[in-house]
C-alpha cells in the first residue's frame, strides 16, 4: 500500500456539497490548506491510503483481460454515442458532453458519452418526493440487449467492489434489492424488468469514448464512496493526474481504477488513439429513496483482517 499525508475525513468536511473541482482559485486554496508532502508516480498495482488507513484510491493496471476488452468495445457500438455530443456554448456544467472535449481517431471509435441506469432520478425531481425512472437509453431495444450482454464486465466490477469496498458493496446490494421490492409493490414493471437484467450493484454506468477530461471532481459522488473506471481500446500513453493527492499514474488499456470522485480532483492526459472508458457509479438519492444507510469509508486494515 501507499500512504499519503492526508486526513480524508477532515478534507471531506471542508468540501462544498457540489464541489466541481474546476475553479482554480478554490482549488489553490484547498492545496494550500492540504498540500501533498510528496509526488508519487504509480505504474504498478497499488492501494493508496490516507494517514489513518482510509482507502482513497485503487490502481489496478492490467485488470481487464483482452476478451472482456473486445466484448465491451463491441457492445458499445450498439449505442448512438454521437447524439450525446453537444455544440452549444461551452460552460462549466456541460464539459462532459461538449464537442470541444471530444476528438476523432484514425483507429475508429465514435466520440460520445451516454449514461445507462435502471433507476435514475431526473434533474429537479429528487427523492423521496419523486420516483426513479429507467433512463431512456435502456428503454430502447439496444439498451435491453446491452443489459443481457454486459454480464462479464459487470460481474467483474461487482466482484472487485466486494473486495475494494465491502461496506459499499453490501449497501448497494441492499438498495438494489429494495428497489426491486418497491417496483413489484408499485407495479412498476419497467424498472423491475431492467433491475432483473442489470447485473451490477452499481446502479449507473457511463460509456465514454474519445473524450478529454480536464481537472474536475464528481459533485454528485460521496466522499465515502467509490466510482470505478475501466479503460480499453487502442491508444497511446495516458496519464491520470490527481494533484490534491500528489499522484500521477500511467493509464494503459485494460486498467481498472476506483476512488471517490468527490475527494480526488482528477484529469486525464493522453496521446492520440481510440480510448473508451466505462465508469461505474451510483447516486445517493437512490439509496435515500429506499431508506438504505450511507456506506462508510473503506479501511485498509479491515480488509486485511477479512482476508486472514
């Protein structure tokens, strides 16, 4: 494991609820208050912990085998990724889908970013006042077929979460089961059907192809939780930068990384090539809706004790 001189819990306390990580003045202030005491370069598997043993980041290059990479690339071709790219005026709120952050590649791959979820709260319709809905991308025939065909990468990421963050795994599994019961009791067949087909405890997946990622945080994540990202396709040298941790890591195809998108300010630098990422995540409003307690941080020594 790698230990950094950071108190994650107190760091999370000073973050704002919707911290986006794109304000340089704000980020400089946070760096001045919590400066990394060293610069670390990761190029082999590692678990990064804060000074009290809370796990901040998992880095697993080579975790995705070639067969899963090929099947994942084939699966995403079923979706109209290009329709997700916007060309309106660029703002701090739309960088994830704005055309200026996408690029074409000679080796193929349609630039774009779509979200898939069997239970999603639309903007301005929060829990518990409103009910979740199946995202439109899963209502189409391609979406239903995708659920049935995505089992290998979904089961892999679910098994990885069971090891990396057991609290979040069990909490998310309970939330998914509770959602299924709610759907059955309320005759919401559409959500019930999609939940039965959805093979991951993560309740949402973003498929991202050929996108530049400027420095940012994920404001709807939670400090205690992990997002998990897998990457594949054919591309050159890529580097994940995490300046508030003092860490850079190479990011070859077939990698899996996991950590709190809210705690870690992160961005991606890469050479030309065709790069696809599957980003698995969940939303707290889904857990709120079915009254599941929020999972606490993952602790390194608890994981070690579980293995003994």
